[in-house]
């Protein structure tokens, strides 16, 4: 019998987007995914940590035992980690509690407020009540390139894809040929400025990582079944357009070979109307977390 939600917790929308793959929408802030096999499940990312994702997973989505893995070390993906006993993260993102996007309560509340303002919506949660301090510190285990999660009737494989962070991973499900890619690929993509001594080196590293994943398309996953972990450039529960990953690779190539088209656009993650320089290619905009993407072309 399904239990009712504890009164303290707001309930989050969720949808089955592929056979046994569920997307949880954390009020437009971020998405988390759960893949369920016949024996086990795998929860991928923990969002900003609004409400009680653990309760939702265990009482509404699956009755299987599950592991928790996070795609990368940003506070909108690991913000709910403190409700789980153990999480897995790539060792290159082991500084997961450092930096501008560390999952502090203030970061989590500010990020949620930014999204609330951007979307102009009135969400069902209360930032003070529903974005709470963690009840505990989770145990941290690693996830490595090629690591497989055997779920029963399906296997999910993690691949290291540095670019958005040093330790970003993407995960491919062999049953549905779906790629669950965190922030490794999207239409408004951010390059990490700490991957190499120069921004050019960062862009080269990101291009190599993304080209490797793109080369797996058609075998490991279908190019029409790629899900990033924010649904602002795709409908909730539906994949990215099939040209997004190829466009992202082409965009980074254009930055490096000097043919990129640069524009200044309002920064969607700025609360004070700042603008940022982007390189645009097809469906994709690329910019840098610090500095200008145009510097990466030099
Ligand atoms: Zn991110």
C-alpha cells in the first residue's frame, strides 16, 4: 500500500519517460532520473534538495534497493545528497563541497529563487521549510569510467565526460539505448574554466570528451534518446532534439578553429542583468563559467 506524503514535504512532479526510466522535476531547478531493473534501481542526481526526494523515490517510484550516483559536483545536482547514506561521484569532482556551486543551504535557496524569478511561476514549495539543512553527511564512494550498474534485465554504464566539470559523467542504459547526461550536453552549455591551465586547453579537453560520447551514438545509445538534467530546452519527460549533441561538438570545434560566431546575450543565471559572451552553433550556445569563451579560441 502506498503511504501518504509526510506533511512537511512538498511533492514533486515525476513522469516515466522511457521503459523503467523516470524523470523527477524539481520545480524547474533540475531533474533527477531513476532507472529501474528487475532487481535494483539507480538514482542519478539529487537535485537542489527541495522537499524529500528519498521519500518520493521509495514510496512512489520504486520498491527496489537502489544506489545513488551523481553526474557532477554542482549544488543543483548534489543539493539533496545529505538525505542518502551513500553517494557515488567521480574522483575528479571530489572537491564537491568546494567552490561557487557548493551545496550549502544558501546556495540552494539562492539558486531556487533565481529559477523562480526566471520562470515567473508560483511553485508549491516554501524555500524556508522545504530547502532544509542536510540531516547527515553521506558516505562518498567513487564512480569510474566504464563502471557498470547491473539492475536486472538492464545495465547502466557510466562514462567520464569532462567539460562542464572535471569529473562529469554520463550514463547509458543498454535496454532503451538512452543517454542520461547531467549537464554534459545541453542547449545552453557551460565550459568549466579549471580543466586545464588555459581556456583553450579546457575547450580541447571538453571537445575530446564529447566527441568520444558522440562516437558511441548508434551503438551505445540513440541520438534521439539523450536527456540532460534541466528541462528548460526540452519538454519535461522528452529527450533533447537529436542535433544538440552534434551541434555542441561542432560549436566547440568552431571555437578552436577560429570560425565561431560570438554574441553577447543576457545571462540567464544572473540576477542583476549581466550579459555573457556565447558562441552559437545551430541549437547550441556555449559559454564559460569564468572568463569569455572567445578567449578559448586564442
Ligand atoms: Zn552543472
